[in-house]
């Protein structure tokens, strides 16, 4: 299948060739594992005054190629570019190849395993092209959406590290996704699919039709968001299951806002008693990520349940906030939630509210639900991933065995958020005056109609 490579044209503060757009396009990208030449076509610049900076990503580490002594490579007089990229180590297994068109007199920083590409290279470039080689151009349709399939060929990649193969992914005639871990010629292969579109704020739902409680310890099942940009910890938010050490034998399910080791960003819990059919949801808002787990696939009633903390400022406390009481408001969409407290028993003049959770109302209660309010990333270019992988690449057991998980559905419901409504609101009230007790504070979240 012919692959299409992402090309990004960058604005510059000057025009290298007036009347021509600056661009670079791959004309040949070696398959993953191969050591062929990288080839490209450049236009819109003076070929004598511009060159190409080539950088590869190997297991998350960035390297200048072909050598540290050649960070700025020449362009041929006809606008073509050719270069080797494999000079040792695991170069042939690079997941991404970056090409930047930069001035020849620019001293390009040399990368020797750094985790990210310096912003100054982006700033000096007049054109950029990125080849993502892990997908190998394969696609699949699942839940009415297009997904790329991760395929690393003979190379290994994270998570794990592992081998990933498109042969281990299929959709059956009922539209269900089958993910398999299998052994071929002594090598274990894992599955992963990646949504082609970025969805942003809203509710993500995953439905699973497999009992995962008996899977061997090294196997990890994951449904998560991930951005190739390392900012905000790659915007990674996870549902993960493993009977092994990666999650925890006594509490094998976890909700995570990465990094998992940060305080308040991971919640672990025991698998449901009945888990042949289960469902998981994430409602993502600015600064808030609410997770829920169900021991069966619930019916969604088309409404959301929102939980707020109502807090009062007691004058003698000089600025300290005290929780008075939590409350829950359930509403159809779209609407306002109106909050009123009429107690009048506190000698207070201020109150504020803070969103602490937003969940869909369903026909059955969740097994567990949890909200993270620390480290939650803003939306970006994150994509949904669904995978199975082996912790540390360890064997799950008999090589004649095949391990399978069936995902019956994925759904997404967008939420348009008024950012001001999610910040603590402050309003002056004098509760010693009975006429002011009836004042109300409205919080608005625009939710989609069914």
C-alpha cells in the first residue's frame, strides 16, 4: 500500500525565493528495518543557500544523521536530497525521520539521544517533513472511524519494548475489534491501533467483550490518549489492566494521568467480579479528567451528572476555605446548573464553587469512578490508542498459545466548554441579610444534544 507522508509548510520571516512556496516532500522512505537511502524533493529555496537537517527518533531518543559532523546537509542543484540514515546501533528501527530545510550558514544543534528536538531548529526551518514509519500505511475501520495499525516489522518498539504486527489486528463481521498476542518463529507479536483523528474534550467510551482476569501477568491491555509531542507528558491518559507487576496483582486495573508517579494522578482498583463484558469512560475537560469503570456495558441515558464542591470563606479564618457540603446536579443537555444555598447559619460573606467531577448518567452504577484534578493536560494533537503489549517484552507462556481481547465498541461525545465556568467562581453574599440568601451562582457547560 502506498504511504502518504505528512508535510508541514512553515512560515518564515523572509522569502528565500520570491513567488515560490518553500516545501520539502519525501520521495522515498525506507521501510522500517531497512537501511536504504532517504530521498526528498525541495522547492522554493535557493539550493546553494539552504540545506537539510535530518534527525531520526529511535525509541524516543533523537539523533542527528548521518553523522554528528554533518548536521546541515547540502541540497542537489536540481532540488533533490539523498542521504543514508543508518550509521550504527538501532538506526534502522527509527520510528520517525525528520527533515528540516534550514539556511546553510545556520549551525544546527547536534542531537545525541535527546528526548526532544530543540525549538530553535523549528524556528530556523522554512519547511519540514516528518515520516512516521511505525504505521506502515495500514489502516482499519472500527466503530465507524479510521485507525492506523502499528507495525514495526523486524524491529522492536515501545511499549514493552515489543514487536507489533498488523497481522494481529482484525475486525470481524459484527464490527468488533480483535487484538491478539501470538508467537511466530519464536518471536512474540503484539497489536496496537491508533485513531487517525484528534478528538479533544469530551467523553471517551471503550466497551470490552473479554474476561481479562485470567490473562498471563506480562500482558497489559491499554486504552489511552497519546500525543507524539512530549509536552504535557504526551497528553497521555490511560485505562490499563495487567495481572502482573506493571499495574499490580491485588489491584490490576488503573486510571492514570501521566506521569503515573505524580501525586494524585493514578488510581488503582480491583477488577470487577463479573468482567466478561465491561466498559470504561473518560470525560476530559480543562484541568479535570473523570474516569468510570462498569462491570457490564451500560445504556447511556443522554444526561450528565456533575458534582461540585461548594465552599465558604469564614471571615475569622482570614482567607482559608472550608468545605460546607458537596452536592450533585443532574440535568439534560444543554443547560445551566443553578446552585443555591439558603442555610443562613454561617456568618460568612463569600462563597465559591469548584468542579470535581463530570460523569454520564447510565442505567447502572459504575464499579468505581475517580476524578484527577492534578496534571490534567490541555487538548492538543492527541490520538486514541488501543493495544495489548508485554511488560518488558516478557513471554506470556506457551508459544503455541494465542491471547486475545475483543473490543466491541468505541464512542466519543464532544463537550464544548466555557472555560470561565470551570474556574472557581467568587460572589459576594451577606448571609446575615435574609434578602441576599436567594442569590444564585450559575455554572454553564455546553453539552451535545442526543
